[in-house]
């Protein structure tokens, strides 16, 4: 660790209603002062942040780093570099790996790679079931010291009795179940949303019911067991309505949605694998309901579901391409440009959704306060640029935002006061 103090001068901080311009002093990897002006000493490192937004590092509760098992798609190092490039200092990788992190021995393979190669905090999930097969619950008590939460992301738990057992264990161990909600009975062999685009272009559609039916089931079990239940990547208006209802009933439920569901819908689909993800892009009315859910607090966080694949896997059109897009390096500028600049969200609300709320939900330390680790990001909100995938640090290049004009480039990211990018 570099022990030379770092002073970030004249940064704009959006902590309160009115932005503040402050100096931030970092010593021994922690924030030691936030003041209007800090007298600079000769031996300090100085960063001139005049005109730049400073936030606490962004936090993504839902990424896929593919290692161990699928390193040709992404590695923990390349994924964490992509995170830093986008302003993230904490990310939580999902457990669809080989071997699946379903025992302490298996998750240790992942945590060892994290310790050796990650450039930001990488906090892994453990699976809910052995082998991510949806049948036999893992030993949550044995795994919870190593896992940020539990998920079988990529697959929904099909058996009611298995989810009942999992939620009882989660309540007992006070851990979070982060559920990929997908009832296979309603998939109908689909691969995009079952809506107007699918009908007009003769594609097989995934019904909205496949998502919200399983959320409905899980909410009933969560209410009965009292477990902490987090719903991954919601995409439908019915999902928003159900979660809103059960929050009002006092159920311990939180949820996330992805940037792509907020700024795109089925009307934007193209015959290109860059537009294929799971859940799929839904209707314009679903998109509007998600935004409403952000504004009334039903949706707690925005998570990218960063899901890299090889170029070959994404170059097979809508029907045959792998599901998933990358998102860590585009999330903030896309959302700033299309939600904040258009007065849909305030800047403070966006920072809450991308940094503060995810940390609160998953009990992850860190905030823009004295004494906290100096995990910081600087954004130039006036820098308008074109998204080009050749600029990405991620191995994955498939994004529907290729060629978009955006504002809000991340110009520096610091982990414990050390500049990563």
C-alpha cells in the first residue's frame, strides 16, 4: 500500500440535495478528511478533480466472471479490470462456474483466484443447490463464511419443496437468497420476449409469466419463513407489482433490475445476439413499470448482470446466440445519459441505486465518509463520447449500446486509495 497521502482536490460530491465541492484526503488507504479546502503539503499526491463527480465506488450485486471453468469468456482479472473501468470497486460474481461453488472446497478454488488476481473487491456467491441442479440444498452453514449470498442464477428453483427448505435454512442462518426466477413451464422454447416483435418476426417467445409466477411463489414462502429474499434482474410489470405488494406487507424482500431493461424494450430489438439476454427485453409498458418501481422505491438496486461470452457465441443471431450481454463499462454513462439527463432520476438517486443501496442490502461496508476505505470513482459528466467495444477491458464485447453517444465517462477509480484506472 502506498503510504503517501493522496489529496483529491475540488471534487463535486452529490451527497445532499445541493452538490458540494470538496477536497478529500486519503491516508493509509482510508478517507481521513472531507473538507471544503484542505491545505496541501509538499509530499502529497495530488489529483485535480475540478469539474469531476466523485462517488464512493459503485457496487454491482450481479456479475458473471466465468472463472473457474469458462476462462475463455472472462477471467476474474479481466472482469475486475472491466469493473474498475466502469467505476465499480465491489462486485458479486454469480456461481454458474465449473466446479460450482457448492462446497467450501469448491468455493475456495474461486476465492484463491480472487485473492491473486482481482483488482477490486470480488465477493462471490455460493450456489443454492448442489451442482446448481435445483434439487439438493447446499450446506448454508458451512458456506456462509465464504459467500456474500446464495443463488442458482441462470436457473430457477422448480420444486416448491426445495425452495421451502432453502428459505427455512436461509432464515435460520440469516443469509440472503438471491433468486433467478424462471418457471420452466412457461418458457415455451422461447428466447426473446413473447410480444409484438416475436410475432412479427416469427420468433419463439418467453412469456412474462415465467418470471412473475415464480416470484409470486417465492414471496409467499419468504413471508412464511421470514428469510431475506432478493430477486434478481426483474423485467416485468407484474414482478414490480408483486414485490411492491409484499414489501408493504412487511416481507424482507429486495430486488434489482438491469440498465438494459430501463433504457431498452422489445421495440429496440435487432436481429443480433447483442440484444439477447435472460430475462429478455420486455414491452414498453414493462419498461415504464420498472422506472416507476425505481421512483417509488420498489426496486432497490441496479445491477448489470454482466455476462460475457465469446464472439462466436454471440454472433449467431437472436435464436442461436448465447444469452447475456456485458454491462460493467457502460452502466453508469448509459443511465446518467438516459435517466438523469432526461430528468427521470436525480443524480443522487442513481448513485443510491448503483452504490449505496446495494451495499446496504448485502451488508457490504463502505460509504463516502471519514474512516471508510478509499474506494472511489471520478466521472466526467460533461465528457460526451461514443461507446466502442474495442475500448473495453472485458473479454466480452456483446452490448446493445455499441455506437451510443453517452456522457459520464469514468476517468479514475481508486481501491484503498490506489489508482486502478
